[in-house]
């Protein structure tokens, strides 16, 4: 197996480079500029709610699979509580406008993202 | 990689023990804190990496499938079962292919297997959510797969000769070069 070490090292570095390139791509594609933002909550990729980010509020999302309590507070949005088995959405923490990665709750087919007002 | 056929009883016992070990790995991993939710080392993937080159592909496939099914039953949900099954199948296929190819060593095979595992899961998530937007997670998953895959692969290349020497796994302990 020793004879493969160099190939493995090259592979490791090239996979890291690919990941780095993707990060750069996402960074360049990131939505820039100021402006009013909305929190968009989607179920099965269909928008179920669109709430202004600057107004502190709570939204209880309910579907056949369960519920997610979504809290908008201080210009950030988070899932405060959910009955999904993975709890990934809760552990995701706060989402702010600069974030690229939306909050996903895959068991509930839910995603929460921040978009510029007037978009989509 | 000349394989002398193992007695059936030994294969069954070996598979059962290693299945239990991989199940334990899956469980223990849930206690290791990770920077991003859903990220994990994938220690359980050590077992197929050890089994494929020694005992054989069917045994390794059985152990992996059992591990995925049992860990979903014990610590997961039907959803997480589907999720890890997709990752497991894609990763296993890539791993077997790479072993056949004989181009990469255990670390390389493990890295690509881990990245394939994460890509398989992303695919399931795309279908489940009905949106390709989740691909923004892809760089994170490639990065973590790369690092975790390397760790598991190095661990496998350290343990394989030792387990062979100890007589747990079949195969000559001296390899070409």
C-alpha cells in the first residue's frame, strides 16, 4: 500500500482545492449590497410565508410531518424549536443576510432563507 | 490479493463482530461535537475498508447494510435511514470500484468514498426538498468528507496490517512493497 502514498496525497490536496474553489464561487455569487430583506419560508419548495426581517416576530410553521417555531429577532432568523428527529434546523442557529446557506429542516421539507425584498 | 476461501462459520462470526464494532462507532460518533450539524467522521466506514480487501465484497456489503439498518432502528428514524442508505450505497459502490482500480491506497479510497457518501446524501436532500438550493452545502461536505476520509483511511492503513498479523483478518501480512 506504500506505493500509493504519493497519489493519495495528491488526491487529498486536489479535493481540498476543489472545495476551496467551490467556496470561492459561492462567495462571489453571494448576494451583495444593502436593502430591505425578507425571510422566506418554503415547504416542498413552495413559499408559505414571507416576513420582513426587520420586524421581530414569531412564526409557527406546521405541516403533516410536524412543526417548527421560527423566530425573527434583531435582524436574524432562527428555528427556536422543532419536533423533527434530526434537530439540525435548531442547531443551525441564527441566519443573517450575509449567510449563504439557508436553514433546512429536511424531515419537514422546510427551508428558511433571507432574500432581498423585491426578489423572486 | 490472493484469497483463500474462509470457512463459512469464521466469515459469519467475523462479519457479526465487525458489524457490532461499526454499530458502536456510529453510536459513539454522535457524542463527538462537530462544527456543523450533520457533520461526522464516519468511523464506521473503517469496517468496509478493512473487509473489502480481506474477506470480500459480499461480506462487506452485508455488514454495511446491517449497520445502516440497525443504527437507524436504534438511534435514528425512517428518514435518517433513507438518508444514510443513499450515502452508504453510493460510497460503497465508489469504494469497491476504487479497490478494483488499484490506483489509490486506503487513504485515497477512503477520501473519495467519504466525498461520494456526502454527494449521495445531497442528492437525496435535493429530491426530498425539491430544490437544488441545498447544493450550497456542497463545499462544506466535500471539505469535511476529505478530512474525515483521510483520517479514517489512515486509521484503516494502520489497523489492517496489525489485524492481519494478529490473525483476525485473513491475508498475507507482507504486501508487495
